[in-house]
C-alpha cells in the first residue's frame, strides 16, 4: 500500500478506535503528526519509501540486514517501539495519549499491508510465513495497481470527511446523540470528563421549542441547563422532551459553597447576584418576605435550588431605623493598635541593639590583635542602648476610654430596642454557586 493510503487510512482507523477511548485526534495537531509518522514508520526498511528517503541513513542498514517487510513489520518490533516510546515520554514528563496513538497507527500499517497480496510476517523472526487478510488472494489489494490504490485513497478520504464529528465528539457521545434520550444523556453526563453542552428539543402542547445550554444536572425525567444567564429545568410539568443532542464543551464545572452570618437583606441580595447560585438556604430571627424565581414566600427560613432571581425584605415595619454603633469605638481600637505597635517596635529595636553589643563584646574577648581589640573596646564603651518609652500607662488609659464608650453604646442600644426604633432582622445560611473555566492543558 502506498504512503498516502497509509497516512489517510491510519488517521481514519486510529480516529475511530481513539474515539471509543475518548481521545479526540483533532484536539491537537501533534496527534495527527504522531499518527502520520507511525503509520509510515514500518516502511523504514525500504530505502525507496517516503519514510526511507527521509531517514535514509537508518533505512539503508535495516534494508541490507533484513530486507523489506520483515523485522519492522513484526509484532515483536512493534511492541518494542511502543515500550521504548512510553519510557522516553515518562522520562521527559510529556503528558498525553501519544503512546496509544503511535501504537494504533503503527498497527494500522501492518493491518493494511496484510490486506495486500504479499502480506506481512507478523511473527518474524520465529515464523517467516506472511499473514494475510482475507485468505483469498483475489480479494486482497495489489500494491502495483494504481486504480485500486486510488479507490482506497478516495474511500479513506471520504471517510475522514464524514467521520470528523465522530472524532471530535467521541464514539459514545455520538452514540448518545444518535438516540437522544434521557437515558443516554445521563450516561454521557456521568462519564464526561468536561462540561456538556446540550441542545434540547421539547414540546409544550403542539409547539416544538429548542433550548441550548450547559448541562448542570440530569434528573430521571428532567434536565437542568445553564445558558450563561439563567437556569432552565426542562421536562417538568407540561413539557415533553423529544430529543437531546449533547456535545463536549472543553470546559470544567466547579462548585463552591460559601456561608454568611447575621448580614442585612441588601448585603445578602448583592452577595447572591455575584454568581449563578445552584442551592440556597437562608434563616432569620424574624419572618421575611422572599421572592425566588417569581415565587413569593413568607417565612423565617427558606431553601431553594437554581436561583435566577432573588429579592428579600423583612416582614416588619419598614419605617424603623437601624442602629449605628458609635464611630469613636473604632477610632479607639485604632489608637490602641498604634500604641501597641510603637511599643513592639521599640522593644525590637532594643533587642537588636543589645544583640549587637553582645557581638562586639565577644569579638573583643576573642581578638588577639591589640590595636583592633582596643578599637572594639572603644566601640563598646561608647555604645548606647536605645531608650524604651513606657506605653503601659497610655494603653491602660485607652482601654478605660474604650470600655466607657462600649458601655455607653450598649445602654443606647438597649434604649432603642425598648423604644422599638430599631430593625434587627439579619440573615444567616449558606449557598452553593458554580464557576465555568477552561480545562487545564495536558
């Protein structure tokens, strides 16, 4: 078989088997390069072949020693090359399915050569008899027949054109797309390494509608999609799903859970609008009115899934005023922190100077040169340790003032509570949101 047939045939054959293993040979140009080289490599034992001309210094001694279609067309040599490539890739820390693609492409060359009249000695050097497929010689390909070679090339070329969706989506995805049922979507969703994108055809009465989005969850009779704006649950109520067409997005779906404690209503609303929220649980010390996805509920606690819209208001008198703590309390805290920082800084400076003085004393004690020793003694005598200011009185005074402010604030807070002029509605709970990011490169 000619080199062009081995290349296109190798790509078509390897692409089919790789799709079953979930490998997309079109994902990287390097995959196609490896397949093309491996599909030609067995003919390195022939100096007039394409690979033999490119690697003539290697092809010539192999051809002289073994001849054509001998050692390089054997299973032993094939497995030796696969093992060698695997060890090299491990040593170089190169990720990816290169070994699998190389081995499949190399074996495709042997299979195609088995379909020729000459066949190949697969069990060389133990058995030199050629292995052929099929057994009847008239059904096998004649490598010298230009017409048959051209027909095979055109067949492989057409196969590559029509098999591109299979290569890119994978065998099982294509299989599940063909049937397009909830059962097949669940199977694809459970085994997919990346986030699925799905086109859903569903019927409401006699109207047929189509929706497209990322598959977030697949329930027994429903599918949850996210279209980068809102969640949609299809298959519920009067909706009847007629067909599902999943595809791989190349993106990763991640879930994150975050909690909140005693925050006001507006803070909670702003928090939930930052991300697409898949689940939410909120509780409060007072009843509140909550509207989620156009459904309004009055309660002290709520749970929800796949939140598209959210609003919350306390079920209390909206004319009441919130309680604002005395701003002097924060100022007092900052003053305390400043005094403690100054005290710590002076202590560190004193310790550093004391360490330096101790080092000078050790040097003077061990110095044998009288002139240098005299100089060190002079430095020790003139060395002055920094003075440390006593901040304890100032710190105690600030603590007393802080305690007085806090006590006054507590009294004012209780007075407002007793007069009913404060709204204490706060909210606690947690929510789970999703993020969609590109899959990491291999």
